[in-house]
């Protein structure tokens, strides 16, 4: 098979890395890719949002399967465009149709889907500028903290958790007046859930599903989960508090009704479902859906799949996933993201990067925000490189990961040094 992976970050590098391992992979292409994917695939310059370019490359490279990494092309209806084009309608495609992508593209749509199909989530109401006074009254009826979510895509920045009612009302007004652009035209106000977060990943063909390894990510820039939210500073897998009893509840109460709801609503969905969960005293609640794999969780999750990942993708795209069985490694995975100084706010690009080691069986470097300049590898984003280590325990992974990070050098480099420590504390206390 010839495979095209759309996107250019660490998630797409990890997806390409795993696909490349399959005996079914004849040719591998990434659009646009990055210097990391260039070592294992053919990079194609351009934008993952450029349908004309994508079509041209799919036809010229005789692509059999397209795997979409980021959410924007899916929310914009890329799958629908393929289905409507007679030259492309026969191409296998991983990613939902536009309606399915609304599970991520609209918080209000996702909440309505959960309510309609009996999927446990926080209580909520949706408001717009015409119902602002009602929104104020709803906030006054709630107990803090207050959760405000911009309905549309806001580059991961559209969720606010506030302790003050006055501040919540002020931020609500700002959101509806353009703080997050059109994404905040509608705002979901929901009950705050107290617990431990984790991410569960499902591959589905709209009828059947495979459960991929779960993960826990670290969103805050500072250690001990302090400071501003980021796109993710690290991840661990497996998650010890997601034991067999908890995961049974997740499958029965969330995964099965989600897939059944997709089928009942006649949504053409062949791809990933990222389920952001809150473990509230052993009970699972959905915080959000994403319609693609997460980043940096993917960089951990891919290293724990022992079966033929490309075979699973092909089956999902063809609608034959019921015949697939996934094999998951018992080894742990720990991922740490190395970022540019100043991230997630302003930062400089173009600093030369040196990496004093290469990939091994248990240590991998995935590129997130890098480029080549004058024959040198340089920084080209906030999140720069992701180091993933596999080992017999989280503690073992931590030692190897931070030893590897000590051999990565670029000006202004920063990474959290506490990834996985909370998991170790949990295991000791248990």
C-alpha cells in the first residue's frame, strides 16, 4: 500500500513511524511532514488544508490510504470532498465526515450527542450573545469553579476554568465578543468535574472498534501542573488508575454508546475517536471528544502497539474492523516534550538543534516544530522535539528519558522534569 499522512507535527511523525513498520507499507508520504518524517518517508511541501494539492499528490503517487493527523481538514470536510470527487472516492480514508468531525468542531454538538445517547458527562447549557443575560443567571446558579468552553475550534485555548463568578461573567462576555474569534460565538457553560484526567483512544469503522492504549497527558507549562495551558508537555501510558474495572465501565458506558450513536445518527465515521475522560472516584465522565489522535499522547501510544497498525487502519477504512485484533505491549511509555523558551507565549525560531543520540529499540525522538536551514536542524515551533522511552516501569522510563533529554541542545530549551512523578506517587499510595 502507498500511504499519505497529512500533517507535520509530532503526532504525524509518530503515526508515520508506526505505519512504516508494517509489511503492507510499500510507499510512505507526508504532507507537509517535517525533518523527522523525511528520514522515513517522502515529504511533500504544502498545506494539509490545500485540497487541490492533496488531490494532485494522491493521484500522482497512487496513494491507497490517506491518514489525517490534524482536526482542521476534517472539520472542513476533507472526507466529504474525497467522497464527492469521482477521482478520489475509491481512496481509503482515515477520518470522519464533516458531521462526524463536529464532535470536535462544536462543543455544543458534542454535548447534544452525549445527552441524546446517554453518555455520562458534566451538566451543561449553551449560550450566545442573544442569551447573555440568561448565561449570567445560569452562572449565578452554579457553584465554583466555572467552566467556559468556546463552541468551535480555538487551537486548544478555548476552555477557561475560573474561580470567581465576576471573572467568569467578564470572560464570558469577552468570548462572545471575539476573544477566540468565531469559535466563541456560542459558549458552553458546564459543571466542573473533580477527578483525574486521562485520554482513551478508539479506532472505529462506524460499527466496530479497537481500543488503543490509554494515556495521561500534562497540559500545563510548569511543573506540578502550574502556569499556562499548552498543547501538551508530556504523556505516560499505561495509566495505573485506569484499571480493568474502570476500563470496563469506560467501554460499556462510553465507547459502546458512542459508536452506537454514530451508527444510529448515520455518520460516516472511519477513524479515531479521542475521548478525554475524568475519573471521578472511579466513575468515568466524558470531558470532550476529539476526532483524531492526541499530541503528545500519540508519541507514547504508538510505541505500545505490537500488532500491524497499518492493517488496523486499512480494516477501519474498509469497514472490516470486526476481524482485527490489537496487541498491546506490557511495557510502559513515557513522553517528554522539549519546547522553545517563552512557549506557550512568544518565542524565537531558528535556533540550531543538536541531538547527541539516535533512535534505539526503546528510545525515540519525534519532531514537532523543526525545520532545516542551511543544512542544519533548527527550531521552528513552540513544541520542538518529543522524546519517548519504553521501559519496564514509569520510573525506568523517566531515567532513560531525562538522560536522553540531557543530550538535546538548543538555545532557550525547556522541558518539565516531573512527567510521571504523579503516577509514581499514586502507585506508592495505592
